[in-house]
């Protein structure tokens, strides 16, 4: 991966995590962010593996974890 790809992924990570703060389905996230199903599967899996996103299996809804909130706060602080 290139630095540019990593930057783009970081921006999408932040968008996914922001959208999932209160809970969101994969379908809703994909529609809101206009990203492909394949891209959402890859990035969503990476966020789950990094413990920044979790899935409520019964409700089929993703939620931002505490670690995900820390990631968002660090991005905001860096962007200021």
C-alpha cells in the first residue's frame, strides 16, 4: 500500500466509525458513504480486527468501540 492509499483508508475508517457511533447496518454505512460492498467488507473487517468496530450479531448492527472513539479523537486533534 502507498502512503496515499493509507491516507484514503484512514479517511474512510473515520467516516465509518463516525457513522457507526450510534449503531448502523452494513447496508446503511455503504449507502451513506457511497463505497462498494467489497471495499466496505475489507475496511469493516480491518476495523473489527483492530477492535475499533464491533458487530452486534443479533441486531446485525455495527458500533464504534472505545478504541474507535479514541482513533476519531486523535484524528480531530491532529486536524486542528
